[in-house]
C-alpha cells in the first residue's frame, strides 16, 4: 500500500534558511536542523526577493541531493525551461511551479513534454476573501489573480502538472492547523496527488489533515518539527492513529 | 577502471544516482556517446520523461544497439524507472513506441481508481529470489514516481510486485538484465542496498 508522505518544506532567502511567518524571515536556523533520513520527501523553495534561483540556492539544492537519498523538489521563481534544466542538473527530482503560470501558462506544458508530468508540482497559494470564497495569490502573496483555486488547479492539471500543493497563505506559519475545507475541496475534485501545506503546529494537525482529506502528503514548515526525534515522534503518533506511514 | 557505465542522454536528474554510487565508493562513468562506454563495466540505465523521446535519444546516439550488444556479451544491466520500462518490447505512452525489447512485456498508463501519477513510498512484495534484493526484507518501502506500468509480462521474471489499486511488477530479472520501477537512489538504506547488490552480486 502507498504510504502517506511527511514532507519537510524549507524556504531560503539569499541562501539562508528561515521559517516562514507569512513570508517574514527568521534567520536563526540552518540546514543542519533537518533530519535527512526520517523525512519522506524534501521541498526547497527560494523566496529571495531578488536574484531568484541564485548560485547560493543551487548550492543548497546540490547539498541536499548529495546528502539525503530522498526525493527533492525545488522551486521559487522558476520562469523558463533554462531554470528547470538547471534545477534538474543540480539534483532536483521535481520542480515546483507557482507564479509563472500567471504570465506563462505554457511553461508547465513544456516541462511536462520534456520531463513528464510526474516531474512537476504546481503550488497554489490561496487566500480567503471577506465573502468566504477563495482567490489564488501569486508573487509571494502580492498579486491577486482573481482565479478560484479550483479554476487555477484546472489550468495546472490540464497543462500537465503531476501533483498539486495547496496552501492557505493566512494559515502559513500560524501553527493553527491546515485549512481542511480548502484542501478537502481540491483533493475531492482532482485525480492527481494533492499535498497540503500551511499551518501545522502539532502532530494532531497532521493527523486531522490525513483523516479529513484525501491528501497524499502533509508538508510542514515548522522548524521545530525538523529534528530527528520530532519527525520520528510525529510518525509514531500518526501510526498509533492508524495512518499508513513509512517508518 | 570505472565499475559502472551510466547512460546519460541528458534527461533528468543523475546527481542523486552519482552521489549514491559515491557514497558506496563505486566508481562510475557518465556515458553520453557509444565510445564513452568502458568494455568490462556493468551498465545502469536511469531515465525520466517520455518513453518515445527517451528511446529516440538512445537511438540517435546508437546507444540502444550498444546496450543490446553488451547484454548479449553477458554484461549486467540495471534499468531504473523509465530505464526499467524501456527494457521491454513496447509502450503505449503518447502513441506506440518500441523499447529495447530485452524482456517481453508492454508498458501502459496506470488505469485504476487511484491517483495518477503513483508518487511516494510503497512496498515491494517478493515473488522470487534475486541477488539484487540480497539483505532487503520482504515488504520494504521504496520510492515510486511514475504514471505508466508494466502491464503484460512473464511471471517467472518478476522479482517483486507492488500494489496500487492494481498489482504490478516493481522489479524484474531476466538473466543479466535487471530493472526496478522505483528509484533506488531515492529510497535511502534499502535503495542503496539495491545499488550495492547490483554492483557486487549481479
């Protein structure tokens, strides 16, 4: 049976790891906090304001690919096939596309033709509007696309992305739990694997995500979750609740 | 001399496979053209992307023919992911394409109630013994990332099966030809053991 994935998501600003609190940096931590062997997958995102996918970030991707034999997904500011090719050459297994779909929806199509749809995760940053509906935000939450997450995910999957990564940016860093309604709504409508991101503050939140929705993986960005013991304890908690995970 | 020839036709991520071999202290050579291949070395054929495109790249460089010749001369070959699928006769990915035809079988799109692609850690259940699974326990987890699977095959050649709504062969051996649908270079200890076994025992 396929296991539910526990995915570590790390964000980097100019090559320095920080914990997102709605995209405000916190520089105290380093990549040394990460347990390479208990995580099922690692996501590396470049959130630098300028010089996206810089040499510094590529060094980090390379570091992870050389030191942990788990799948690595990377992105943040991918604009062209050249960026994509560079990331794959550096050790990325899957690229994460987000804002570029706003200006260049064909990019996902091109990547899927060359590398296959299994090599693309489409990340979707969502925000709840005052009327209760959701809208998709791009450019680190600065531009409102006026698209609903469902419409946006339709575009992404039709263009050939293999997985969807759903984030409510208001929950991001809140430690109050995932946006289960939003994530449930997407997982029920799409046939590809869906990953939930944003808001995990404790193991119960991760359990709720797996219990309530049909996600394939839970991403956590909370740096305190990245030490060896804590990931193991998360997994034994989930196991005790009958969630199928890899030990 | 390099122990392993790695086929490198410029698609996808070879960095992890290389670092896995480095970790195991196994020397290797990336082979972009036929004259890069060392005579007495085993071959690893990693691959991602589309079946037809990958086969075309091998054909343009005449590497397809070379691999078949090496296998005839009893050199061991390990296909990984798309490199596994390409060992078989043909595939229906984006039209009909011929594979290397080293093993009889057909590749088809996953058509089940499950989500596609099949992504994540799943179990390999033993069907027969093979040196490539030496020191690996039955039902061990490996990392999968694929939308196509081996649909028709010879049961005697299947080492392990994996369940994902349907039961499909996740590893195979026909004499000196080995193939794994999962990514050993992404499957931590178990995956490194598979690579080590191929180099040392197959």
